[in-house]
C-alpha cells in the first residue's frame, strides 16, 4: 500500500526582514494556497529548503501548528523533526504528532560520525516515540554520509517507518532503497528534481521537490505524464525544470529559490543568516528564468 505519492513540496519558511528574521505567517498562508491550488499532494515544513537547521524548537512547533491549522486537511502536512540529538528528535516528533501532522520526515544525525548501529538505534527510538508514519531522509551532501541500503532494510519492517526520501542524486542508490523496501509498507521518494523521471522508472512513488515551491504546476504535470506513460511529455517536462535548477546553483540554499519567489510576487523574504541576501546582479538571471516559465515578475 502506497502511503506517499505525487508531488510533495518542501515549503520554504518565509522570514521577515527584521532583526531576528522572524517567521512571516501571512506570506506562508499565501504560499500554501498557491501550492494547494497548483496540485501539490502534500506540504512539508522544515526540510532543507525550509531551513530546519536554523529554526528553534519553539518556532518549529508554533509554525507547524499554524500550517496544520491553516491547511485544514486540504492536503497532508509533513513536519521535519530530525536532529543530531535523539532526545530532541523524539520530543519534536511527539509534539508534531500532537499538533496533527500527517507524517514526519527525519534526517539522520549529521556533523558527527556515528556507527551503523547508532543510526539504527536513533531511528528505532524516534519511531517508537510516535504512531504516525515516518519518512527517513537521506541527503549525504549535507549530513556527510549516505544511509546504507542495509540499514534501510533493517528499519523497513518497523510499522511506522513508511518511506525514505533520497536526495543523493545517485540512481543506483535509490534503486537499492527500492529493493530494500520491497515487501514492506515503505515508499521511496526522490529528492533530486533533475532525476524525477528516472526515479519513477526505478519505482519511486513520489517526489519531494524543492523546485515545486515556484513551478509546482510543471512538476505536477510531469508527475501526471509519468503516471499515464506519456514519454514525449515526460522528456519535455523533465527538461523544463532545468532553467530553474540552473538559477538555484548560483547561490547558497535556499537563497536563490526564495529570491525567485519574491520576484514572482510571493514575498517570502531572505534566507536566514549566515546565508546572505542575493546580490542584486543576479536578479536579471532570475527574471530571465521567470520569463521562460511565463511567470510575471517585479
């Protein structure tokens, strides 16, 4: 049975341009409505594009509550609760469950080198702390390690570990997760937006696509073309994500994505410091990209 499918959007966290760069709830509502209207299958707060690593515990709880209440069941809401600390991950997971989160995304501990058994224990403890579904989150460029398929295979039998997002960009790695998940109620989701169609052919049930913050309609249309087997449309639509991806590589994550949204009329504010404002000289590149998609801009 598939738990996670379609296009799940790891929503950027809108910030004000005040001294503390506080969260802008009003703009968050604007972005949520835009994503739901464009056909998103789910909203995911506090992923990498949501700058989870720069947001405090109370901020996460308060903002997650607001998003869940504002969405009002229109789509599932997923909350990122992973941490380097098992205690923190379990505590935040329990709070997100109590708020009504549909599922949790849990990144593996980063910065420190820990053993395979310690990683397994971390996920076992987090999964035991809640009853709602959990998505493992593999992003080796940020954590410093790739979750081995052997660990995924050991965790797959746990009832509420129901998915894994692979942002490695390595399709052999994703295929190894598909094999590890086989026979269990566990879905594999692709987090590499340039390889959505490849991942689908390997057995991915959905995508958690950062680019969908801006071009949700393109990514949703791509996913629908994959489902109906329209190879001509798939080739065209997969390639159509590249102009945005090219722009995103010009700055630190998620500064270019947030600036692109701002110029498109969704004032999500800057990335949180230490990531700085996008240099004014890059606005022209963003406008050219927005023109490609027919998006009106400032």
